[in-house]
């Protein structure tokens, strides 16, 4: 068999390949002191059934006992969940995937979405005269007239949260299609904040740094410095930060604007949690200690611009195919009142 892990958005360590048994031992990648979560690689099984073991998943901060997610595969074009008979979480000891003979599969915890996918998407919307796309230092989509109040939308501060990219595609398509949204608003969208993290297939960190907790630091990551510079050049009306939550079963939103009530387009709006509750939740559910001296993007923006702000956490437990439609419905819900 052959395992490939040297392309954008791939993420796995090859520990050992036994060609006699056609068996491979792989490990998810380390991030800082802990193991990440996201994994992605390609396998070509050869003349026999291939068996793949993925180690150390239970060492991830996001691992939940008895709840190891079934990964996706892509054999030709479409992503789909791997068949149950090809996946075994082995009583939480390791993950075992069997690949029938003469198959070439890409295997991914969630559908891979790298800069190439973004490029392909942008090619489908480029002709529109209301859209400006900037390249450096990160991809930026500006839709509408920059002198109008601006809604800033970002995603992939945490590189492994790939589903948020499909959600962003839906948002962008909806805005372009419903031109009325541009009467009162301009949109500034940064679909992939952590360029290197996405390229390297990281889950949460980029070069050991949590981008979402770097907004108020003295030395900013280049991408965040640029986003802040751009935000200073416009009238920020709202800030939306899209994430995925490994633990939750249901999407949720947190916002400082009470006007939205209990849900936006069917996505529940939860009350902003106080620091103590957030600290405990992270400690209990993710075995993670939050350092509150580092403000999150939303906390920083809220303080500095006094604008509406929103955090969206998409569950990773639903089918990924829905994310694009969810993005469309969500932005429609947000903009219903102007
Ligand atoms: Zn996140």
C-alpha cells in the first residue's frame, strides 16, 4: 500500500508500514504539548485489502470516550462518510480503517478545504463587478461599497475547522445573489485566516499559536495584523467569527445583540457565558485551561469597535453537505432587519 501526506491540508504522521501484511500504523500530529484532532491522508491499497491503524486520537484534547467521529472518504469527487464496515474505533484504543484492494481513497476527519478549494470557489464568482478580491497577505473578499457600514466576517482562525469554509461559501453566494443586502452594507470577508495552519493541516494552532487568542498581543500574527489594519479603514458595523465546536451536537451562536432573540435561521442563540463558566466548560469538556489575559477576536473587537459581534460554532457531528445552505440561511437571518 502507499500512504501520501505531502499535499496542502494533509495531516498525519506515518509511523510504520508493513508491506507483508499490507498494514500501516499512523498517528495524528502533535500540536504543542497535545495531539491535534483533524487528520487527512491518501491511501492506495494495492493488490490486497489494506489495514490502517491511527494512533493517539484518544490523546487529543477534543477526544470524547465512546464518541470517535466516523471520517469522510473521497474516492472520486464527492465526500461521503466512510461505510461502517470499513471503520472501527476499537473500543477507543485506536482507529482502524480497512480499504478494499485496488482502491485510492482520501481519508479525512472532515472534508478537506484548503487554499486551492477557496481559489476554485473564487473563480466561480470573479466576474461580478461588486466583488473585489485581494490576495496579499491573505485572501480578502470585499463585496459592495466600502464607504458603507461594513460587516466583517472571518473563518479558519483554527485551521482544522474545515466545515466553516463551506458555510462561508454559502454566505458569499447569498450576498451576491440578494443584491438588496448591499444597499446598506459592505462586506469584508477573510475566508482563511490562518494560511500556514491550513496548508500544514493543523487543527487548532499555527506555529504553536492560537490565532483566536492573539488579537490583543503585542506581536500579532501577520494575518491578524492585516485584518485589524483593514478594519481600521472602514466603519465596522458587525463582526462575525465562524468556528466549529468538536464537542457540541448542535450549532450555536453567541452575540452581544439581544435583538436576535433565541435563534437565527434555526441556529440557537445561547447566552454569553461568563468567564467562570467558560473556564469550567473548557476544563471539563476539553481538559484545557483558558488563559483569560489573551482576549479572543470577538472580545478584542467588541472592546475596540463597540460593534455588534457574533461567534458561530458549527457542530462537527452533522453531515457536511448542509453547511453551504446553512451559511445562506444564516446570513439571510442576520440581515432580515437591514
Ligand atoms: Zn475554533
